[in-house]
């Protein structure tokens, strides 16, 4: 019996395929941010919704306009521009004037993303670039925080300082005067009853979204855990301060306060883990997370600005390619001397 012979066809890589796609991953990350967004809207009201919607609209329009202008396929539906706008809006205070999310989203997408070639080619996290631009351009507006009211229909906003701002300027004693006991302080930080950016205040909501991403294996533990652990260890070791002399006391800091305050959880799980701007290899991701944590603590404790997550991640984005190069594995079968 004759056997039919067929030519062997070998296609180009990748040979292992999955049902996951860029669009599916991006929209899943958008979905994971929904609990934190809803908590932000609950605490800060319709002004917060307005800021987030303007940021998303500016991002979507910028992506559409630049791609049409460059004659490229329009990829607005893949969810990446929506995610940039959502993250940017969640990193802004609810008191921000309407032009700030609009202009910042244009900078984030048109300059920080599309100018470098689009998705997969940007060096820095676009949402953080937009936020950094807004902070440099409108510092007063970006450091004016609304007091959480837990009343969605409330239109008036009373401004107040963030916990990190109070800790930086006045100290732990004054922070406890505002929140009472340490237990109540931790609880309010955990649920989100404190001043801050729209999407960074509720630790529990952010952890729910992070748990979803970890369960779906869209992110791994390497960057978030190394980031948070570094912040916890360094703030415990270096963050104590004598209330009478004002001098730092070793091993007397409050790591729980620093872990739950500011944009640390939002940054560690949702922005430092950006596929494009973080190292690929696991060893490199741990180094990246440790670097982010060390820079965050350095800025929080000794720089003039009370928060350091945004600057830390952007600075470490610069080193991501070098980290990958330093920890790359040797190709099987090649001598160590040939590794360059």
C-alpha cells in the first residue's frame, strides 16, 4: 500500500500558541482595577469620575489620532490606551481641573507611547510619564487632596493632607491626632478612608484586583513582593524618628504605615509589572523590585516630596534593559567565555 508523502512545513516562531492575546490581557487588567476605581468614586464622588473619564477619553483620542496620522492600523480597541488613561486618572487627585487629565493623557499616549513606536516599544510607563508631566507642570493642583466623604453625590470637596504628607511635615504624633489610635490609622488606610489619588487609597480593593491578576498569571510575585518587602524592611530599619530631637532612630520605623500609604500597592502590582518597561527574566524582576523599593524609601524619608513610587518606577524603567542584559542566561552548549 502506497503511503502518501507530504512535505514537512515548519513555520516561523512562536510554535507554542495560547488563547491569551494583547487585547484579552489588557482588558483583564482594566477589569482588575474596577474595585479600586469604584472605591475611589465612593470616597471622592462625581469629580473623581469626571477626572477618570477625561483621562480615558484623552488617551483613546490620542492613540486614534496619532495612528491615523502615521498611517498605522488603529488599535484603540486592544485596551492598552484605555488602560493608560484609567491608570493615569486613578493617579490624579479628584480636585484636578478638567484640562489636567486631558493634556496629561495626550502626553502619556502621544509622546511616551506612540512617539517611541507604540505598544511594546515604549521605554517608560506611559501613565506615570503623564502623571510626572502633570506634577511638574501643575504642582499645586497635583498636591491638593480632597477629603474622602463617602457620599457620591457630594459636589463640594474639603481639602486635606495625605497621611504621608502629615508624617513628612509634622510627624507621627500629629498623624495619630488625626486618626486616633494606630489600629484605626491602619484600618482607614486599608479600606481607603484617607486623602490621596483617586485609585490609590483603598488597599483592600487594590489587593482584590492584584489577586485576580496573580490567579490568572498575568503577573508574577517577583516584582510586587520584592518591591513591598524592600519598602517594609528599609522603612522599619531607617524610618524611625525621635519626636523630641527629630533624629532618625534605627529599627524603629513603621513598615505597615508605609506599605498601606501612598500609591505603593497600586504601583507595585499594576505599574511596576508593566510587561514592556520591566525586566523579562525572574532574577531581573527581583532586582527591579528591590531597586524600586529602595528608591521609594529614599524619596519618602529624605527627599522633599512625601511620595516616591512614581519617580522610583520611572527611574528603574531606565535600567530594565541593563538588568536583563546582566542576568541573561547562558545559551545551552556555549562556553562561559563566549557570554557577552
